[in-house]
C-alpha cells in the first residue's frame, strides 16, 4: 500500500503546510501549473515526486515534466494531465486516450475546482484536487491524500488549507 499526496495549481506559491500534510505520504503527485521549478524541487526533495506540466508552466518545467503522465501504482493504471476535463466533459486532447484504454484513475487540474467523480461508463475514478496556490478565483485552497492498494484507491481525504490568522496580527 502507498499513501499519495495530490495537489495542483500551485502557480509558484509555496506553503510549508504542503510538507506538513504530506508527511505521512509515500509519494507526491502534482497535476500541473506548478509555476516554479523551486516548488517542484522542494516537493521532490521531500518525497518521490510525479508531475505534469500545465498551461502556465515555463519551458524549464516542460523539459522536466511531461504533458501526460501514465504510470502504474500498486497494480492500478494512472493517467494524469493538467487540462483533462472530467466524466462527461473530457477535454478533446485526452478523450480518445481515456476511452480507448481507460485507466483506473484519471487526474486533472486546471479548473481550480475540487472534484472527485467515478465514471461508470469507463470504470475510471476521476480526481481534480482543486488549487493549492493563492492565484485564481477559488476561495479555498485544497490538497488530497489517498491510498493506492492492490489495484484500488481508497481512504481519500480532502484537506482545506486555511490561512493562519495569527500571522496577520
């Protein structure tokens, strides 16, 4: 069993809470719009790190991380792409790949909207972890933790990153 920490849309923003909440995780995955090679490097120094680049990411980030990341974890296939849509509204850039060879888990970012949905049509769990950074229209920053175990995903937790009001005093 592996414990996974998942985030997206940091847009170059660093928060020490990422490490605090991912302390129990075996791996960290980033679903794009990393925004800074420093953010990726800090996460990669902390735990094994997988990522995709997003639409705001620089050429430097695009040289290191792919647009689409397909891999297997604990016996289950995973597909991650920053702009991917969600069940019923998959982005055309990834739709045929999802429908022709459905993964057990499809991860996307981009929308800044936390979403966890199962697509019964293709048997795929979809997760968008929302946005962990401060840039964008979202009001609440979020992270996700879950377990990968023997071909299944379970124990999913949504973490809301609230600001420490004492810092503003």
